[in-house]
């Protein structure tokens, strides 16, 4: 393996594209962002990325020889055999040959996967999952994303949809409509959006709660407000956290029985609640899964934050090029 070379990690989102140069030890050398150009169904995206990388190399006094390849994460369902996108709704791509287009634009080997899977790989390589080969990484943010790694490899399924834990059905009757068009998905309960909605919905019946006072002041509530109140032992806030962690714990207990993974890595904005989230979640998982499965399981918070995606991208392209 040649020393002192870099890979490029590219984490594509609907509003911005995060990019980084990463060395062979998985350390970020430099990171930056550009806006995502969604015009003409995203046809300029690969060109913009290539141009930005070339500019950055020049700024750093380096040439393209410094780079061995590029790993890229996209929000959508991926055909990992050829790196094409079945569908990425937020970008406008359908049956889009992303890997081929990106290779054409940059002139380097490219590997592509789903963004949630790459965050999981990043945490496995350099984050909270370090040392584990069997892990589940979930992201509790605006939505609920998941990546499943079994024996060191991402599980994709035939349509690239494996690990979409946010769409496990949690509420079988009377659930809210999910972005996927179905009702009662875990995402409608355990995402920041779901928690906020749940808290606001019951407020009128809980005028004694500190959340009621906060709402009067702000005319809105955040997930952080809910967890702050729960930390103050506010009964209404605690009941919401219990409802959320019960449904999250139920889904994760069943997945844990299926996969018997070693680490459950929890990331995303909601995970900032720390022990106020993890303690009741751990309790529900313990009660709902097999004792033997629970004993081998470690529940931890993600440590890489927004960098997990680009670090996972670096792992992916290094793996493809047999550099790991
Ligand atoms: Zn759904």
C-alpha cells in the first residue's frame, strides 16, 4: 500500500454536499461543503463535486496523484452491485448510474452506498462501533435511519432497502402517516418530528406540565424541551419519553433477536438527550429481548457526529481497492 495518500469522502444531502480528504488512518485532513444543485434533476451534481475537489487540491498545493479514490453516500436506495441509484427522491434521481457518472467526472475509482449505511461504516471504523463487526447503527433525527453491519459488511437486500428500521411498523392502528406513504412507522414515533408532535398533541390535558408553560412562551416545543423536562422529573414529559423508548425498544429488541449484534450505536440529534434517552431505552430492550441477546449487547452513543458519513465513504473506497 502506498503511504501518505488520501481518499475523498462525499456525503450527498438534499441541501448540501459534505466533502473531506481522509488519510489512510481514517483521519480527516480537510473538510468542506458546497450547496446541492437540484436543477435539471440533479444532473450537475457530479460535475460540481469534481470541480470542487480539484479546486481544493490546488489550494492545498496538491495534485490528483494524491488521491486513490472517492467514496460517496447518497440518500436513497442503491444497487450496490454497480453503484447506481434505484431512487433518491430528495435529489430527483431515478435509475441513475451514479458511480459511472462520478467516475467519468473525477477520473478516479468510485464506490457508492446509502448515506445511513456509510454512517454505520464510519462508526464501525473510527467511532463508537470500533472493534465490533456486528452492529446496528440508528440515526434519530428528522427521520429515523438505520444501517446494519453483519460480520463487517453492510446488509443491502435485493432492492437496497435492508436496514430501513424507521419504517418498521410500530403503531398498527391509528398511527400517523409516514413519508413512505404508510401509517404508524417507527419514524412517526421516535424521530424528532414524531416526539415534538406527540408532546404538543397531549398538552391541553397536561396544563400542570412544565412543557405547557414552555409552549405558552415559545408557541412551539423541541425534542430538547421534552428531554429537559423529563430530566426535571416532569411526569408528562416522562410519559412521552417512556412511550417513545418503548416503541423504539420494541423494534430494536426484535431486530436484536434476528441479528444478535454486539453494538447498538445511536446517533442523530435526539441522541443528544444522553442518559435520559438511553436509560429507559435500555430498560425496555432488556424486558423485550432474549436474555442471551441482551447480555452480549452494548448500547452506545455515536461519537463521530456529522463526520460519520465521510469517514464511512473513505472506508468503503479503501475496502473496494483492497487497501484495508
Ligand atoms: Zn414509513
